[in-house]
């Protein structure tokens, strides 16, 4: 109480003194101050181009390993309420993974061009700390919780004319790692639609008694997904070697049934299972920082990674009845991909 009284007395005395002073001294013009500059809409706006080379890729039913070259554009931005991520890619396989009209499962004619594929991935988050103007979701290593929505689309000129659309929604939990690192964990639900020509009505791969799909459109039921990604500078290295970082990602996608919609039926062997699409580790060398200094950090990155994709497109790699994954009852190792992956990324 004493402290409060003294504060009030001081404020009151100061106000009286100010009034007396103002009465005795001519008023000075008030200098107008400029309002603080407005923050930009995008707090971060990052755009990059990548060229990458996959050494030993696979595609279900294509019994030869194939290399694959990819050119991709990546955009990331952060704004007042969240983040946006977009990745657009174009890839080209070698002759071992032929484009239409070649038939990869039956034979690989000579002179066939490799398949090409276009894909797009988009993810947006809306942070709870930002939406509710609080720090309640910043606890220990947890930096934020966000709503997350996203979509994947992809199309290619393979014999089966695969065409995929996927919608996802859920939450993202962001955790801090040492050396300015982070790990994001996103439990999601997702819905997928795909076109695949090998299950169309009349296809040799649809056994008698089953209808197949008149237009090849598969409609999977909603399922669960878990997406994880991380990044960390190797800040524990000596100063003269602090040009390296590690990162990675993994997506786990639950089974979505056979995809046979309504009255149409497809082989039970195509009942999807959990697929793991991942790049567990990528080692990045900050070439621009090493050559031109800290000011140009991550303008040019050179990297090498390991790619692991188990049960590609949900096809069960452990089911001998699946003719794409097995040849004459023997696993042909086309439904799981293990490969080194390397490339260069340039910021602009």
C-alpha cells in the first residue's frame, strides 16, 4: 500500500508541476512523429530452382532399374498467420522406364523414350499462436501448433497413364532442434483419387468375374497420414567447416482399400497397404557461403541424399498375388525404391 500511495503521489505531483510549468512557459509546437513502418505481408519469401539425379529408381512392374532426372521449382513463404510451401517438379526417366505406347510389364521394346512426369505439392499452415495472439502453444521445445491443409497432384505419360490427386488436412506440431533447427510432425487425414490403365475394363490384368473400371478411375476411401520433416545446421563443427546441414522427410500413408468405386470390382491383390515415402537424410553443403561468405549463405547448395519408398503407391510389396510387385511368384523389387539422390539448388 505504501508503494502504491507513493506512486500515486508522485504522479499527482508531476501532473501539477507540469501544469504550472505549462502556464509559465510558452507552448512549443508539437513535433509530429512518423508512424512505425508497416511489416511486409510476407515475412519470408524464398524461391529456389533444383536439378536432381536419382541413380536407381524403380516403378512397379518395370523390372529394370532406371535413373531419373528432375527439375523443380520450390517456393516457401511465412506471413502473419502461417506458412505456404509449393513444390513443382518435372522428371524424366531413362529408356528403362518407357513412356507410352511401350508396355513395361510385358516387354521393353528398343528405342522407347523414358517416361516423363509432372507433379505438384502444396502445404499451408495456420499457427495457433498467431491466430489466437498468444504464446500458450510455445512450451519447451514445442514452438507452435498449426492447422495444416495441402494437396498433391501428379500425371505422367506412362503406358498406364497414371494420374493422382490427393487432399490432406490436419495439424502440425513444430519443435525446435539445436543450431537453428526444427522438426515438424503433422498427423493428417487424406483422400486420394488415381487413374491407372491396367485396371480398366477388358484389361488382361483384370481376371474373369471382375468388372474392372470403365475409365480406370480409382477412388480410395479416406485414410490417415503422418508427415515429418526436419532441418538442422551442423553447428557443432569447427568454424572453418560450418558449411554443412542435414535435413530429411518422411510420409506414412495408410491403406485406402482397392479403389474400386460403386459397383465396380478390381483384384483383391490391389488392396492398398501402408506406404512409406521418405528421404531420411540429406547432407547439404553451402557452396555459396564457402566461396563468397556468410552474406551469400544458401544461395547455392550442393547436396546428396538417400531415398526410400516402401510399397510404392500403396502396392503391397509382400503380397505374391500382386503381379506388379512379383514376377512368376518372385519379388521383382519394383514396389520398393532404394536409391542415392543428388542435386544442386539455387536461390533467386
